[in-house]
C-alpha cells in the first residue's frame, strides 16, 4: 500500500451493460482508489450516453422526483415505466427503453414487424399532464424498429389506408399505409421543448440505418433487412407529405432507437444532442474535472465505437481540454495501445485479459473493477514519483 499526499480523484464511468449500472461501477472504482491511496479525496459522478438508465441517473444526480406510469409495452401489454421530473415540474426525462426496451420482449418473441413504441408517446403525455414544458428523451436500448410510428400514434397521429381506415402502428400493420393525418397531434407539443439524447449517429435508412445496423440484434431476420428499410423509407415519405419533415431522414441520429430519433427530431422538431455531452453539461462535469488530479472513467467495451459519442470519449475530450490525465477500466479492451493513446487515455485496463476469461469477469465484475482501479491509481502514483525523482540535465 502506498503512502501518498491527498489526491483528488474523479470517477465518472458509464454502466457495464449486462453487469453493473453506472452507480455500482463508480462505487467499485472508488473502493479501488481508496485501497491504493486511503487519503484520496474521491468524487463519484456516474455517467450515461442516452441509453437505458439515463433518466434514472439524471434524476438521482440532480435530486429530481421519480414517477411511475402504466403504459403499453412494445408487444401491447401493460408495463410500468419510470421517468424523472425536476423540482419545478417543468423538465422531465424519459428513457425509451422503459417503455419499448429490448429487455421487455422475451427472446423468442423479438419480431420487430409486430412491435411498436406507443408507450414512449404515453410517457410524453404523462409528463406534459404533470406540467413539463421540456422533455429530455434518451434513445438507447429500444427493442422496436417502427420509425416512431407507435409513439406518434399515442400522441394523436393517425395512420390510414387508401380507404381511410386506421392502421395499427406496427411495421406489419402499416403494410397498406397510404397517408398519415397529423392534425390530431396533441397541441401541447407546439409549446414543449424536446431534447433528443442520442447514443448513436446513424441515419434512418440505408446501409448504416436503423434496420441494417440495429435490426438483427432486435430479432429482425437478415432476409428482412431490405424490406424493413423500404418500409421505413415509405413511412418517412408519408410523414413528409403530411408534415413536412423538419429535417431529412438521413439526419445523423434519425436511426437511433429504431427510428424514434427520426420521429422525435424530423417530425416533432426535437433538438438532437449526443447523450453523454448533454448529461456532462447537466452535472457540470467540467467543474468536477478541473478540481481533480486524475479521472477514472470506463464502460463495457473500449473499441472503435468509443469515439462516436460514448461516455469515455466525452470524458477524455473534456479532461484533455483541462489538462487532467484520464485512465479507464473496461470490461474488454479491443483497441491497440496506439489507438488508446490516440483516444487520449493515459492508461486502461480490461476485466478480460490473458489471465481472466469472460465468464470469470462477468461473475464478479465489481471485484474486477475495484482491482483494476487500484492498479491504475498505484501506477499513476509510481509514475508521479519517478517524474519527481528524475534528475534534470544541464
């Protein structure tokens, strides 16, 4: 164990999906810091990138109230979804995953053709009923690929066939879609600000679109990707004819959450932001970094996607600007030392390495995070001593 002068260390990780939420990851990191340097001043600011858990994290961090509302789940059944509201009741935060998340659909029933996002619209209505004038909506973790049709239907849109008959807002139900009637949209939407918290920057359609990139993980058969892509393009065209659209369907982020990003931004006029950047501003991450000697961040995997709006990249960008070193713990690191250096990391350690396999790391993730955090702090201290003791030439 090292004796050390008091270090100010900030821990601000994302969740390790499938293992620990961001709060538990931050707790495990803090334990590792205190083991390596008992006198350290540790501050924990768990983070999120707009994915599942964002609403809860914002609510807890800012001291907002937590509400629960019964809504339709992606299969049409009833689910209880949580959302947060500030002390004035004017700002609300919602995770789409709580209403149409992949985890709400049993693995043997994941057929995006028959699932929809109407529960998201019902949560938006509940927040407006409570007096909210601004809605922050996190888009990660959805199980649907409906282009936001379900959400729009809950808000008052009507999807009609050539004879004027109402259609179900699922992709399968909209096979005969001829036109969309937006006249019934809740009028309160005109006076409600919508902030769309993206965790990806994909467009609605095309090879990087919602169907091609995210459809298979939601149960879409490879053979159906092109058909779903055509459906989303047709839906966008019908909405444009009814609208017109506020932005094109190839807008970055329109493909988030199976096209909910498209409906929220291009149809309802929401303002898109990368979730990690928005949350960092809300919790004043810059101030916390500026007060630290070392920052420890982390996420489930550090790889080529990390730089595309993920928490780790956002933390590094802000810390680099403030000249504070950043180290990271990840479940797995699929990046070379050169790639990690290019990202801006001083050091990084994965739970899975040459000595620890995936099953072992998943069995005790908190223990692994604590150990890796301890190692990173001890290494940082040793490097500091070496630098202080290195003789100068001249």
